[in-house]
C-alpha cells in the first residue's frame, strides 16, 4: 500500500510501504475510515526532534477491523472501532487506576496516516460501536481518538468542574477541544487565549465566554483583570512551549491547577518558583482509552461535534500539502480521506 | 527584651533587641508560651540563603495575647492563641479558596524565637482556644503552628485519602508529621524513608507501616518492590533537594501525586520528563490557618501528640546550642522555653 512517511524536517511523502500485518497475536488490522494530521506531527516536521530514520506517521484513527490476531477476544472483523493514540492493555495497575496512557505495556501508535494500519494490544486499545456510524459522524469519531481526548484530559487534569473559571492557552485544535471539554465539565466561564479570528470564532462556538488575544505579560494582565485580580481556577495548557507555560502559570490562581497536554519542548520549572506560586501541575499523554466510551457516545448522540476542528480535508495522497497548510497555520487541522 | 538574631551562617545570638510593639492597627503582641527552631531555619544557618542584614529568627509560636491594635476585632488580650507561620487576612479570595498561605496580604512571621512577638494581621492569622491549655499541651499546640500543619499539607497536596498507599520522603520533623498526617487522612500503608533509628521509631509510632532506609535509585527500587512494581498513590516530599525530589517522583505511580513542602533549594523539573512520567505535583507554603481549628481540637482532645517531635528542650538563652544540635542532627527539633 501507499502510506505517509516523514524523511526529515519538511519532507513528508506518500509512498509505497509494506502492507501492515499481524505481528503479535494481540494485534488487529484496521481499514481506516479517515485519518488526520496532529499538531504534534509538526514537531519533527519543524525539526524539533532528532531523526534516526524515516518515520511512518499518524496516530489518530478510526475504521473497520479487517483481521485480528489469535489472542484478540473482544474485537472482531467487521466492527467499527476507535482507539487511543496510546496503545494499552487496559488491565495493568496503571490502566486500572485510570491512566492507560502510562500502561505498563505502553506503546505509541504509528502508521495511521494510511489506508490500513496495525493496532497492537487491540483488546485493550480499541472500542467498538454497536452500529456502523454515518459518513457525517466519521470526522467526529476520528477526533475522539486524540485531539478531543487530549483536550478533555487538559480539562480533567486542570480540575475543571461545575462552576469553574477556566483559561485555555493555545488555539490549535487541542486548545479548541479543551474549550469544548471545559464546557462539557461545567465551567461557567471559559477564557480562550487566541489571536486568530477563525479560531476565536470556533472557540466561541464551542463554549468560550471570553477571548483574550494578547500574549505574555499583557495577556496575563488581561486575564487577571477579567477575573478581578484572582486568576483562573483551572488553566488548560495546550501548546508545550516555555512562553505558553509561563502564561498558563501566570493566569492560574494559587491553589488552582494547570493541566498541560502539549508535549513540552524546552520547558523547565524552577522548584522554588513552583513552591511560592502554589499552583497544581499535572500533564502527560491523555488517558484517552478511559474517555472513549463516554466521548464516542456523546458524538453518536450528536451532543458534540468535535470534528469541526477539521477545516481542511484532503485525499491522503496530498498529505504533504496537509502538513504544509498546518505548518503555515492556513489550516487548524487536516483530515485525510483514505 | 532578649531575642534570637542570626548574624550570618552558623552565627546565632540571643541578644538585646527592641521590644515588639503594635505598628499597625491590625497587629497583636503575644507573650510566647514556647517557641522552637524550624528545619527551614537551617537553610540560612548553613549558608544556603544570602544575608543582607541580621535576621530576627522564629516563625512558630503559641502564647497569650497581651495587646491588640485598634482594628483587631476577634482576638483580645488574655486569650491563648496559635497562629500560622504565614500571616494572612483570612478574607481575600485566595484565603476564601483555601490558600491563606497565598493571601493577597501574605507576610511571613519573624521574630518568634523570643519571649514576646508581634503578630501582624492578628484577626486573620490567630485562632484562640476557649480555655488555657495545660503545660503538657503546650508543645503539641506549638507544633500545630508550622511543623504539623506543613506535614498535613504534604498529605493533602499529595491527595492522601482513605486506603491510600503513601510514601514519606524525609525523616525530619516535617517528615514525621507527614507520617502522622497521612495516618489522620486514612492511609492504609505508610512507607517512611528514613536512615536514623530514633526517627524510624517515631515514624512507626506515628503510623508508618514500613521503613525503607535506602536512598536514591536503591530506595526507589525498594519502594517499588513493596508496592508490587506500581509505586505509591501519594508521595509526601519533606526535604526540598533535587535528590529527595527525584526520589519522590521515582516512587510515585502514574496518576499519583507528589506533595512537596520542603522549600526547594536548587530543584528543577524538566517539562518533558514531568509529562511522560504523568505525576501530579503540588506544593508550597502550607495553608496552616485553614487547618488550625481542626488540628488544635485534635491536640486538645488528646487524639494526637505532635509535640513528640521535640526531642530537645532548652531555655531560649541557649538557642545557639539548639541550632547546633539540629544542624548536627543530634536533635530532630528543638523547643525553646521562654
């Protein structure tokens, strides 16, 4: 088959690769209904990660099971499934504690920007629907796999609850999903920090009550003014850079929490600074597997439309253009038709 | 009066100073029933902090009110009071949110290693008892002011609850109070990391179920073995150095929490490391004022005896020896009779 391979910074190709096959008895092979490009795919695209060898890209997926390994018990061919971008057995103590994204057998999904993909730990990782979703539901189901689940984790990690005041730092796709998630968890006030008009519009549609377009010290001052000098109960950091983290810490109230879900690049914390600021900090790869049943149900019942973050859809053969559009911020998030 | 002044590293003197007086209408003057030396007093004693000028030492206190400023409403002369080492108004949004230690008017208590002391923000900071405590209760009441409250905060910040597995890193006075606090909050298992026999004994008396005397990687491995490879739900970091923080992070399970209450000295966190470890982090100066009514009541009802951490009692004129004994680890914590 053809699939997406990154050969180096800025160099994404749709090229011939081996077909995926069952390598372990716990694997499944799925035919993708759709796939997409993640903000985190831009890190290597922009040269932030070292390259050892060409990388098979893609970790967000939903589709139909076409084959399962001999030990797969709960998933069977013909089912429509959504899986987390983190592969997990869903049985180890960390999974049972609610953190499948720190599973003892944790692996990260790869190779999903393709028509077919191998999903290891299929029983633990995949959740099947009763019925086949409609074409219209596919983008929303796809979003659950990572971008919505990650935004939801930002809200959970930041402790958003009924009546909270929340701030979302970052207006990429995850940030927009974080706005939606803060709303789902009952935040009264959701301040989205965004400089881009189309993203501001979507943030408002997803439940933002205020937009702050300033950044850095000025942005912090504006949020403090909006919160009577107090700061937010919950801050959802969805970028992963020092500036965005400083901004997140700066708008959080003492005793409040910063949930951070953007993979930190070059971010450090000074222990004494953290101590005297007295703000909670919790992040990591989102435990999406735990959220899947609930979030998939909310999509199927049309309560939420997370797939609206896909503002560009391309045939997968044009995946290189999809990366370029996101890199240049012409697109929030690119969906790839397979 | 005479009081305790630190002139430089290792140089503590009991010398003549001005009597404390009401400087603001919200102040009170108390006559101390007893006072003590804090582990954090050893940071400047050991040269870890810069010295601008001689420092009036002491921030742990209980005693009898002898004078109040014109605006003090709830506290009156003749009352026995305990106060937090952090002065707070108890009315600002941060206080109301439960974090008086981040009060908008926050100040840190000083000058309490003396027979008399000025307590700013008296209404917000001090809690009075109905009756005068007995001589026997004084050390326990004194401990509530900081060392117990700080240990209690470590347990709260680490999320200790009914049935938790907790690890306490640090066997100083705060670490021992953290053991007691984990017990008070219902931990099933409390692993105390301690190398000193007398401290191990007290830890066991306060509720520790296991002692691990190894440190660093070896200590982490022992705790993991005790927890079937999983790690602890809650880790109470009561030291404030990089090694102890690494140890704390290392014994915590993913999704668990590290509560850190030792003022960090030279401690840094790598953002990406924190992300992939997926552990909660929360620390700061303890919100002791919030705990005072509850912890004082537990002392008065003889439920707890936190004052057992004072294993050396000296007349305050011998305060220099008190510092020396703690610095050389001959004493866990020194109480000073005034």
